[in-house]
C-alpha cells in the first residue's frame, strides 16, 4: 500500500503533520507493507531563488503586523506535539530542496532527508536554502554530497518531477499542504489528528486487501481463475 504526502519543507503545518503521520504509522500493524512517498508542493513557486529573509519580516510583509503572532500560535501547537520550533528561522525558495528530494527518493533515502530538512529549518533555524547547506544535509542523510552538488548545479535536474507532483496535487483537488493520498483512494488535507490518520491507514488497508482478494489468481501452469467466494 502506498501513502503519498504532498508538503513543503517550510510549511509549519507540514512539519507537524509529518510527526503525526509518523506516530500513526508506528501504531499501524501493517506498517512494514506501507510505502511512504513524499511529493513536492511549493507554497511560493515564484519565490526568487536568491532571496532569503527572516520569517517574522516575511510574515509582517505578507499578513501585516499580526503576522509574527500567527507563527507564535503555530509554535505553541508544535511544542505540544513535542517538537522544537524556532520562530527566528528564515524563509526562501524550496525548489532546490524539492529537486534534491526526488534524487534522494531514487537513492532510497527520501524519508531521512525530508526529516532532516524539517528539523534543520524548524528546530535549529539553520539554512536549507543554499547548495552548501543542502549538500551537507544530503551527506547526513547517507547520500553522496558530491553527487548532490551535481544535481543542485543542474537547474533542470528533477525539475519536471517537481512540476508533475504539483500538477498531480491540483488535479486531485489539493488547495494547499499538507495533502495526503492513501493508496490512491482516500485524501486528507491539513494536519489531521493522529487518530484520523490511523483510521485512514486502516480504511485504506482494508480496501487494499479486499481488492487483492478479488483479483484473479494465476498459476505457473498458465491458468487464471477468480478466487472462490
């Protein structure tokens, strides 16, 4: 069974949702048979790739004087989840991070890399917006730093995959992130409670198992038959 998670690594609610989903999955008895795929979704796809600014000033510019207080409220929620959450972090383009996440997936290290991106940005308020920072994080995730730099230095590398993820999200009705799709059936938007995520896993698994049981059984002798009721 596959669970696809659309998120952006500077999205506070995605940070919280990632933790909640990990808790739900840890309690799921069939967790070893669940493939988790992280999909790309830039909250600000037109962001100047060279411009980085403090989150408080960005929020004031975007939402007015009350902007920083909005982030403080999210910080309270995150800390209730046991997460470290810095409000003095920075914000910038996440396109390079998303391109590298696709490369990390091909290397089998996507989950660890996305965790490091969230932790570095939110828990340590360190940059995830330069090639040096991203290559260093790739190395910490068990990836080859020099190969990571080669990916980053080619602006077209994995760009199509990022854009395809974003198109797929919109095609399925996503208006924002986090956005989760359970085995191509059930969709959930927002940072849902652990119990809701656990129920979605159980429901999707039950449908997955029912579908498998209804498939024709093919044997080595070249015959196929529907399973007995």
